[in-house]
């Protein structure tokens, strides 16, 4: 997560596909050797210091949107629909932590696809 200078050992595929609507699709994963290692880092960002994380995401997003919504997204199971990249990054961090905890017990990897353009 660039905004918080965090490394979650994400392997991003070099292969980018295009879906039926013409949007780019990129596959990403955190391997079994790294899932357990990144959980404490995610817990720091999402659960232990959500205020600091929300401020970093908000600042990285250009101080646009609503900082309270960014903070709320770190603990909500709802996906934000306003299009705010900082809020979406916070929601993704929350979901990534949840999925990493499941992966440690069951699947051993976390894999996802991203559709659209990445905004850094």
C-alpha cells in the first residue's frame, strides 16, 4: 500500500486481460509463504491504527472526498460506491485482512482480480 509505505508481498501478474466491456483485468495474489507474515501489518493498519491509516490514504488521494468515510471503510463490510480512491483503498485493506485470516486457516493464498485503471 503505497500511501502507508507497506509491503504485502503482492505478486501482480504481468498478463493483463481485457474483459467483455473492454476494461483491463489484472490478477494479484499473496502467496502461502507470505499470508501469515502480512497479517500483523494489516492489523496495525486496519484495526490498531485506523486513524493514522485513514489520514495517510486521504492525503495520498489528494485530500479529496470525506476523511470520515475513509476511516469508516476500514471497518465496514460494505463496498463504497462514491468512487473515492482513498475510501476504496480503505475498504480493500479491510477485506484483505479478513481474507488473509481465512487463508491462513483454509486456503493458504489470497488471490483477487482488479478491473479498470489503477490510480496511484
